[in-house]
C-alpha cells in the first residue's frame, strides 16, 4: 500500500511534534530556542494549511496569503518572547 499525501503529512506532523518536544527540553538560550520552536510551529502550520485545508490545489494568491499569515503570526510570537526575554 502506497501512502497518500495526507498520510505523509500526518507522519511529518508527528515528526515535527516530537522534534518540538526534544528541542524544548534541550534549548539553553531562550531567544534561539524560541526561534527554533516557532520555526517548527511555522512548518507545522504550513503543512496543515497546504495538505489538510487543501490549499495546495488553490490558486497561488491564496496559498501565498495564508502562508504569509502563518509566518506573520509566528514572527509576532517570537517578537513577544524576545521582549519578555530582554526585560
């Protein structure tokens, strides 16, 4: 049986979740650790958007807008954590 795209996406999301758990316990520097964790969150968000919300088949404008939204949310989260870490 050949796995389809959703099965591969599901396995990738599990891998990203496990990597997030491992990185959260190993991160010594708060800014770098948060950046790595939020990068994984952005990858998971993009994977969900493209595969489970089926935007992979949508026009490029929609894919770009929703992917940009995911990146902007992650950047704001990182900025908030950077402000807290620096205060």
